[in-house]
C-alpha cells in the first residue's frame, strides 16, 4: 500500500482520493494545508492521521511515499522542488509547470535525486479508450491524415465573481497564479494534439482576454508538416462540440478529449464504428493505477519506459503551451522569476 500525502484540499483532491480508493493501492496518511483546521477537516474523513501547516515539516517529517500536488499552478514549482529534495514520488496536477525554465530546472533536480519520480496528472491519456483512439489515429496517419479540431470549453462558476467585480478574484482567473483558459482547459487540448499528432512545428494563439488580464477563451492553430490542428478552448462559455480527427473520407470523433467516454470511427462510407474499451466511473482511476504501478516498481524496465514517455509528453506540452503564450504576448509573474 502506497502512503499518500496531499497538498491542496479542493474538489479535484476529493476526486483523486475517490479514484485512489478504487485502485486499492493508496492510503492517505498526511495532509498539508495553509491551516491545521482545514487539514484536519479535509483529511480525517479519509483516514489521514498527520496534519501540517508547514510545508518543510510536511516533507521532512510526514510519513508518506507519494505526494499529490493540487495547488494553484504557480505554486507547483516550489512545492515539487521540496518534494524531489525529499525523494518523494510526485503526482502534480496539470499544468505541471508554468514554463520551460521551470521544467528544465525540475528535470535537473530529478537527475540529482534518482529515487524521486514525477508524473503530471493528465488523466485522459491513461484510459484504455484514449489509448485505443491514439492507436486508431496512428492507423489513419499511415493512410491519409488532415489534422483535426479539439474543443474544450466550459463556463466556470468562478467567472461569476470576475463579472461581479468581487475581489480577490479566483486564483484561476489571475496572472499571479498562472491562470487562464490555456493553462486550465487548453492544456487538455494541447495534450490531445501532442498525443495524437506529436510536436507541432509552429503555433499561434488568438486569445480573448478577461478583465483580470488572463485569457478567458481563445483559438490556437498548431501547424504540422502536412496539416493544421485547431484548438478551441475557454472558461467563459459552454461548448457542446465534440473533437475530431480527419482522415480522407474517414473521421474519428471524440465526445470529449479529456472526459473521453465515447470515440467513434466513421469510415469512408460514413458507417459508425464505436471503439470498444472499458470506461471507469471516475476518470482519474486509470492514471492512479498507472502511477501506482510505476511507484511500486520504479526501476522495472517497462515502467521506466512508460515514465520516460510521460515525462517527454509533459515536457513537450509545457513547451507548446509556452510558445502559444509567447505568440499572444501572455506573460505571468512566474516567467520573470526564471530570468
Ligand atoms: N485534472 C483535473 O481534472 C483538474 C481539475 C481541477 C483542477 N486541476 C488542477 O489542480 C490544481 C488546483 O486547482 P484548484 O481549482 O483546486 O485550485 P484552487 O481551488 O485555487 O486551490 C487549490 C488548493 O490550493 C490551496 N490554495 C488556494 N489558494 C491558495 C493561495 N493563495 N496560496 C496557497 N495555497 C492556496 C487551497 O488549499 P488549502 O486551503 O488547504 O491550503 C486550495 O484547496 C491546478 O493546477 C488545476 O489546474 C486539475
């Protein structure tokens, strides 16, 4: 049983703990929160026995193997640094880091701490259905592929506060916490493009800004050698569009690129062929299973191979996200910390 510590006590941590329980491979032991009261309130119902409001002490004294980091984006870097220095296995929520300078500093630190492992919680790429879809796109690419369109757009109830001028604004709508549509939902679209088509040669992002300075929604074009991929994402509107990959006369349709429950292949005769694969009730279960296999067998060659693959994907996604921001002149205070 892997002993689990957590940073961040919001809804996504509840979902992760539900998935962790389903795997039967983790037990929550330690909770860090900004206040001890909150750490206890959140952690006790899950059976946690250690509570901290001091991050250094959480890492040096806490009895856990794995730490799950689900704090605002701009805090991941310093928190993950501490975790690596304490030789932990780390699951960091997406987007793992704000820019390539942070990513590269983390990789150097990982090299100096060979017992530590770091994975980004890009949950959708770990599901059997998504893996089947990746294989189907690989087949389509062998014949004729003309790119795709990926949409991830959902109105955030937190935007109500921005509209109302109710300050302080939610973290995810602030530059200080490296928020905005690209960082929050766009990252799923970028993961989609990178896992299905690889690294684009050039990218451009056309954002619509919120009054807080972050991107509220936007459209990105990713250019590949023989096609383009359009990303359409946002937090201030609802979209009901599916995502699609275009062959010649055939098309692959995802109901959602990150909550993927249904993927349908339409052949040249417009006949629908649903891809068959089991879909877990909690969409974080497959990633938590995959991560447990890695953490339980960190030096097994098959696990090392998967780990390198996930880290490579995370690095590419981080780099594409940064290029998209650069193309739109979108900067965060965290970018300056690295210069
Ligand atoms: N994979 C997914 O589907 C998914 C879904 C949602 C979010 N996420 C990711 O999870 C991370 C957290 O997102 P979220 O929406 O939960 O963020 P959030 O509500 O803004 O904050 C998460 C936690 O961080 C702590 N926190 C909040 N404000 C803070 C501050 N000013 N300084 C220090 N700590 C603060 C709080 O924990 P305490 O009060 O206990 O300190 C809070 O519960 C993000 O990276 C996000 O992208 C992933």
